[in-house]
């Protein structure tokens, strides 16, 4: 589940980060807003992970991000404020997902393979971010296709995260057997 989760987060995050020009608003202002939304998203994530847990935070963040990206398909292009709001909300959710993933991933892997698992997971996140520009090209066929792919992938990642255990107030697993017992 972790590879799907990491790929989908990187994939969807960079789809929104690279698509700022699609919203028809002042590009520089939107870039500031896109960067600024990360700050409150990080604070919300810290609180959510501390009280709701890593699992719940990750599931909610990715499912909300996928839903907001898919909602962009149905919002007409002349409603720029709504489109921009959905995109900013989705990027904030994906930023929350990223913040949660760094802690959550390290808590899921046992000590004996933690560094290898983190390396592979980070690689898959980067593969997702490298694949995002290629999918944006499909917008030449139909403008809604990239958002359909990005939103569906984020929803699939959120669905995959449903199968992961909660790690809040749990000891870090030392061996593979510790993970299997969980």
C-alpha cells in the first residue's frame, strides 16, 4: 500500500503545482497563494496527527485532495474563483498528505529495513512527480482527462491507505515479525 500511497501523493501534488496557469488568475498571486497554503496545512496536519492519528490524517487528506481535483472537471472555466479555491484546497490537502507521509512511512517500516523502505518510498514519490507532466499532455485530447487521472489516482492512494495500520502511540517495529504481528 505504501508504494501506491507515495506515488499518488507525488503525482497529484505536482499536477496541481504545475497547473497554476490553468486557473486564469494572476499567475504570481496564485503562486503566492499556492505556496502560502502549505503553512496552515502543516499546522493542521501536526494537530490532526497528534489527536486523530497518522492513518486517519492520511486517508482524509488524500481522499479530500482527490475529490477536489475531480470536482475541477465539473466546474466551468468561467467560475475562476471556485476553480482556484478547489485547486488551493486540493494542494493544501496534498501538502498535508506529504507532511504526514514522511512520519507515517518511517513508523510503518521495521528498523531492519527502514532506510531501504524510506529510500524506495521516496523514489516512488519522485517517479510520481516525474510522471505528472506526461499526464498533463493528455489534456490535448480532452481538457478534463488530466484531472480525471490525477483525481482518480489520489482517490486510489487514499483507498490504499485504508489498509494501513495506525501508528499513533504504538512502539516502532524492530523486526519484520513485529510488523506481521500488528
